[in-house]
């Protein structure tokens, strides 16, 4: 089985992968060319002993993953936009979009359910049922949102690349050759997926909110924002532990089953070309760690595929 250091995310017409030393993103442009970018990971984040403390390391890694994901998304968008317009998805446009998206997510999934439950508090008999109702509404809202955005054609393609990313990592962790036909048979669900992580966050939110009781509406809303980093740190440790014991424990498999099932909404079956993109991104980070010979790095990719590497440059 391969290392559990590897993870990634889907981007516009491509996949980003992160290894133990480098991260890489691969995008296929409209001409069928694979464009690859690779950079080293921020050394201070991964070398600091303090930042590796339990619960704190979850916040650090999540923040770092968010930053890498945004940079990969910006880069993939620039590759796509450069073929259609002179506009670049960077600078104020990019960061303004990200700020708006984060504010929208916090408002929709954390504040709105708390506000609705707070307004209806008089009709709810106890703090337990109030917080449970808030949590159920939050979960229903999350699932409905995933289902709705998954109907959009462009998002469906991103979700297919998400499936390709999972298949490549699953295949590598089980020692399979990194070939499109070989990895196609692997599951598009993965124990360390962000979808499962979000489900864990929502469940832990209910538990902690119940302990806090039923404060006035303003304090209730404020507490939901304050709880986000706390819950994220706990959820990271939970996901890290359960992923380690998934293969060995029936109980862990049962606990992770809802998160794996939910990934059916955020992944789609990829085609062979999408699998090639995910393989190329994973091979890039494996090569950075000396785990892939040059001849192996070209396996599974058509001889006619052109590769343009941009290593060591900022996005």
C-alpha cells in the first residue's frame, strides 16, 4: 500500500495533487495538451513541531490546503480563460470571489440554520431538540446544495475530475499500476475526502452546540462562527484516525459509511482522458519524492500527449 500523504482536489478541467514534498496541478486544454505545474510545499508549515500538535495541526493543514487549492484553481482558470479572453482569474477578481464564496458558505450553512432555529425557539421544548433541529436543517441544506449544483454541466465535469482524483489515489494506495484502465475499476469514494470531512463537521457541530445549551439569538449566531475552527480541528483528528483504521475495523467502516455514500453527490464517473490527467498530477508528486522513474512517469499516457512543465514558478 502507498503512503497516506497524498490528497488533492478537482479544478477546472484538471486535478491538483499534494504529496509529502511538492504539490502539482495538471490541466488538459482544449487542444488535448496536458499542462503541468509543480511547486514545493511551504517548508515551515511541515517542519514545525508546534504546528504538528493534535488539533492545531488540523487547522494549519486545512488552511494550507485551502491556500493550495485556491492557487491551483486560479491557475486552472487562467489556463481555460487564456484560450477565450485576455482576462486572468487572479488579483482582486480571484480573491474577491474567494472572499465572497467563504462568506456565503458561512452564512448559508452555519448562520442561517442557527437563525431559523433561534427564531423558532419558543415552539421547541428544549435546548436538545432546538440544537438537533438546527443540525438536521443544516445537514438537509448541505445535501440539497450538493444535489443542486451537481445538476450544472460545468460542475458535473468538475465532479468527474473529483472522481478521477479519488480513483488515482485509491489505486496507488492499493499498489495498482498507474494506468487509466487499471485505476478505472477503483472506487471514486475515499475516506479522506472533503465531502466526508464536511459531514463530520456538521455532526460535531450538533454535539458541541447541545453542550452549549440555548443562548440568546445573537450569542447563538456568534458561537457558530467561533465554533468553526474548533470543530474543524476535532473533525480533522477524527478523519485522520478513522482513515488509518478503515481497512481493519468494521466499526470504523460503519462510521464512515455515510460520508462515503455522500460522495456520490460530489463525484461522477470520469472518462479515460480525465483519468490520464489525475494520473499525471499524481505522478508528478511521486516523481518529486523519487518514487517514480522517468519511464514510469510516462506510463498510461498517450505518446502523442504533449507536456508543458512549469516547475518552480508562482501562480
